[in-house]
C-alpha cells in the first residue's frame, strides 16, 4: 500500500490524488454528471460521512432532484451503473498502471479502494480485451443518442429587459425585477448558458434588432416581452426567438393576479425548456410570498444594479422590509447579505461595521438554513466571511456556490473580488473573472468594468490588494491600463 503513496503522504491524500487523476481523464472530464457523482461519493467517504451515501441524498446533492421517489425514479441507480462501467473502462485503458483502484460495489454507493501490486496485476488476455471492448462498444451505441444530448454545449440564451407598458416614471423596477427573476430561474437549468443581468440590461430602453442583439450577446436565443400592471392584475407577454432567422419559437400571454407571478415564472421556464427540447432538471426551488413582500423584493433587486451607496442602502432597507413581512422568504435573506457585502466594502469607516458584518453573516446563514441548495445563499455567506477575513470559510462557501450553479458569473466575480484578489492569488482571480466574462460582448470591457469597482473613489483598495501596502491606497481608473491579454492584465494588477 505504501508504495502507492508519495513519501510522507497520508492515505486520504493519496486517495484524493487518485480521484483527481481519474477525473482528469477524457472519459470523466467530458462528463460532468458522472464526475460530480464520483467526487461526491469519494469525498463524503473520506470525510467519514458514509451515512449520506444513500440514494435519496445523492438524488438531491448530485442531481438536484428534490422530490426524488426511488419507487418511481431509477435515475440514481441508472447513473451508478454508468459510473461503474466508466470506472471499469478507465482502469482498462488510461488507468491500467494507476497505483489505486476506485470501485463502486453493486448494491451500494460507498466506494472502496484497492492498491494492487502492479508487478502482479493481471493483464487481460487478447480475447478478454476484445470481448470487453465489444461490450463497451455496444453500450456506447445504445446510449450515444442520450450522451449527445447530455454533453452538447449549453445553449446560449439572453433575456432582454421586459418593456414596462405602464410607462410610469420611477416604477419600472417591477418590470426590471421580473426580468432579473426570469434570468435567475433560467440560470439554474441544465443545458442553458444564460447571459448575465449586466449584459442584458445594456439593451434597456434601446431600439432592438434581434439579430444584432443576439450577435452582441453571443446568444442563439432571445427572450423578450412586456409587462402591464393594473392594480393586482398582471399581463405578461413573452416570446422566445431564434436569433439566426428571427423566428419566434414560442410565445405566451399570461393574464393573472399578481399573486400568481411565481407560477408564471415556472411556466415561462417550463415552456422555454420544452421548446428547446431540454429536460427541466433541477431548476430553482419555487418560493412564494405575499404580493406586498414580493413587490418590495423586486424593487430591491432592480435597484441593486445601480451600484451607488445610496441605492445599495435603499436596497438593504427593502430586503429588510421583505423579511419583516415574510420571515420565510429565502431569496430576501440572500439578497440582503449580498447587498450588505458590497455596501460594507464601500463604507469601511462605518462606526457599526462589526454589527453590519454580523448581520450580513446571519442573513446568509438563515438563507442556507431555509434552503441548503440555494447557490446565491452560499455566495452571500462567502462574501460575508471574506469581509471578516475568514478566508478558509469564505473559499469553502464560494466553491459550494459555484458547484451548485457553475454558470453564475456573479458568484465567480465575487469570489475573485472579495477573496482571490485580497489574498494576492492574481492568476486565479483573473481566471474566475474570465469565466464570468465569457458571455460578454467584449471581454476586455467586462474585465475593465470588473476592476473599476475597487478603483472607484469610495471603494478602498486596501483589502483588494493588501500585500502591497498597509495603508489605504487611493487609485483612479486611469492608474490601470487594461491589456487585451490575460497575462497583460495580470501584470497590470501586480504593478499596483
């Protein structure tokens, strides 16, 4: 056994090294679902949490199936069979000389590990190899159609700001908030790469040409529509348009009471998924609250886009108002914590800063308590821990948020801005920023906007790059000339 390890390396470290080696192989690196499954089982086992390696927990944590019924759904068992086959294929080919063998025994989900003696490891005969290869070929043919659908690149889609047909000055927050909620709902669906709110809202109040907007947003499909509100009644018109030929794929009109807005969100997501021939998958948990609380929530979401300290303070007050009206409305806690994180970063000299940070952390923890699988809540908790300098806890929270919602560019930006940059992990920070900026028309412009946040006059750069100076630094946007290359960007940051 010891021969399989690096000298001085623990058994757990050796097993984790084998896990990473296996996941880096082509058969796993191209299959996110099986990789997630394998990582979950191995990590939980190494953490001594075998009691969580049961079908119902795996269905939720790995596949996002909240209402999983093992009597009606065989998803976990089917995927476990595919995982066993993929492991067998790996150790027959790329992993034939690996020092550790990971197996998932039939009838359970707790992995076992073997340290075979490589000098005595049996080599399959030529006939056995041919037989195994033939079986694998048959399996591949049988599931090739499913794999093609599952592993196809996510469909790029953008939600343009809904038109406010009421046209009442100062009240467009309702349409903007609904737009943001549609973006959030679609972002959690497998098979879609949803462009960020920042990208989409660049088209607010501007003449639209579908093809030009699609090209600029690098989206294959656009969602657009309008909102008309009359008291407690809503009329929402939505269209899903294919960019390449300006063809409406689906359209829907919803004449409902305001209280039905949650069901409308769900129907919009379902219709888009169905018309793009995707599977609904995990999605976002459906939250419900009263109309007054939800209206305040939409208002809070809409004004956070403006980023000014006064706007953020107003948003905090609105989120607190929502929580006062409905203490069980999870998104309000996550929104409150995220907004407080940015507000505290802009106001380092606040006399009650410690109280604010404690409140921020409490709001994020409450959101996770109410919904452990809400990525935004883990993102908010990561931001809160980072503002307190609790770096290990912050990184754990950010990575959990990314695991739950890998396509959320906001989380990656927060990870880079609040943790990686302050710790001087420049290459990692830029890597996260680049992933977050993939959807943007011009990466350089997005990165410039990303870095402009800490370069604003009221945003202290002390925590942004603390290793450079122990005193608060004052910079202007002109102090950094953003290179069009990643390496140039990194060097520009390091030169501060």
